[in-house]
């Protein structure tokens, strides 16, 4: 499997935004945690992109560290909705143009409000999907604001366990 440029990379290039690309295509990495391990990166800096639907039928995108889980109450509150849930997997591609495991906040079919977990503020850059399974990109947070509209909010479940 040869490395190629993804739409995410083309968009970043067109906007003259510096990015680091990562390719892990020939591995058995499936989960975000596996991807972070394969890339030898801190799982708190590697983010997954999750698409949700609110009771109002509006869609929202959330980016959280790969080790974490969304807290739907916190998510709803962060975007001023009563409730929120994950969209059914079959709706992901028609809505975003991305498949499960390759969803990126950059290059979505239409712009959605992206909420990044506030833990991202601990890093100057984030690593997230390059828009295809096997590809990740690392982008400075200040540069990310040039391609997507985002806000910060605490949207992950509180971690009870202390073993990580």
C-alpha cells in the first residue's frame, strides 16, 4: 500500500498550513489507542473525530483524545442542546464524506461546529485523522483555526481509574 495525499492534506497544502503527516497503513492498528501506539505518540495528543446528532436534528463534531469517551451531557451543554447522541454509522459517509475510522474535522462535506476537548490546550498541536484509514496529520491548533471553526469545551467522561 503506497502513501498518497488525502483530501485533508491537499486542503492544508492549499491553505499553506504546515502539517506533519503520518502513515500507518500496513499495521493492525484499528482503535485510536492502537494508532497512537503505532505512531509512538502520547494518546492524550492523538484525537478522534466523532459526529453526533442532537435532539434538534443538528449535527455536531467533537474531537477528543483517543483514550477518552464522550460525555453526551457535557457535549449537549457545550453546544446548547438538550441531548446529543452518536449518528448511526450508516449516516456517516453520506453526511461527512468520510468512513468510520477515517473521519477528519477538515474537509467535511459541509461545515459543522467542531468542539475540541479542552485537554487539547495542553498541546500546541494535535494529531488526528488525515481523512483516510492509515493516515494521520499533526496540525498546530492556531493553524487549525484557519481551516475549521472550533471551540473548546470539556466533553469527555471523568476518568475514575488511576491506572493510566
